[in-house]
C-alpha cells in the first residue's frame, strides 16, 4: 500500500512577490551608474594624459600646410622617451624660453578642469608646434649656393614647406648642442622659429621642453590622419661629425 506524501505547507508570506522598487530607487541606481562611468572615464583620461597621448589645438598658420589653423592634434608622449626623436618629427614643446607673448587672461575654471582630466594641455602654460630640422651635433645652414637648407653639408629638398616659401629668408649657420634641437615651421614666411630667437639660448629648444611628437590630426574629420615626418627628405643626411 502506497502512502502519498503530503505537499509542504507554503506560507502566504514566503510566496509573496517582492514589492517593486520606487522611482527614487531607480533614479539613484541610474545616478550611481553614471558616476561610476565618469570615475572610470576620468581615471582612463588621466592615465592616457600621463603616459600616452595629449590633445593640442593649432591657433596659427606657422605649420601650414602640414597643420592648419583650428586643427586638433594628438601628441605621442612616449616620444621623447621609449622612442627617440628624429629629424623631420613634428613636435609640441613647452614655451620655456618665452618665444610667445604672455597670456593675457587667466585660465577659466572650465579650462583648468579640462586640463586636469587631459582633454586640454596645462591651461597656465603655452606650447608651440614645429618640425625638428637639427638634432644634437648637427650643423644646419642656410642657404647653399642653389638656395637649399643643408644639414651636415648635405642639401635637402624640403617638400613639406609652404608653397612659394624659400627655405629661409634669414641666413644662418648653427651647430646644435647636446640636449637641444633646432626647429622650424613649415610655413617659413609665417613662423617665428629658432631662426628668430638666436639671442635666447641660440634659438635651440631643450629636449626636456619637448612634450611629444605630434602624430595624429583628430579634427576636423575631413583632415583626420597621421602627420608625415617626411623621412625621405633626410635620408641622405650624414651623421653629425662624419663629413
């Protein structure tokens, strides 16, 4: 004879469905998730700003047509660093030698905040963008008998300079000291570069002032792409002291 088991008693309390959460709870959950995302985004931005890339704005035409007014660029902060700089690199450097006039206005709270998270560079400092022409030990001269700029005695054809510009309207001959570089803008007729500051440290820029190599144009979108270093221009330049 089989005895059927009794079904367990289930109290009404344990069978109840938990009450739905109220609108305030749902709002709090949304706010909490947004805050978590913001914290993660800021942390990633600080990490990128500190070790990898930083954004800069181009306010002048001194690097046309490589860079144009209102371009936004990213500079690779690992150069100089793990990766060496080379002739032809377009670099962002801090204006430690005061080539630029002083800032007229103090940075706003918004600019300071954007600088802190890495969207903008330090709001209380000024930066310049130029192309490296001479590395430490190089002798840079302008101009040769046929009007070309020479590096260590080798004339170069600068395909990147602004159409109609001469390599330089100013004659010069310099030997770059250790720890420094000689820089020039691609728009030679509109660039107050090393040539115009020989009275300040010989016109040379300290490598320690270099923030990074400008590697990408990020805005406007129709100009999105890499920044050419024109390695072919410098391919036949001999090492410093070898000629």
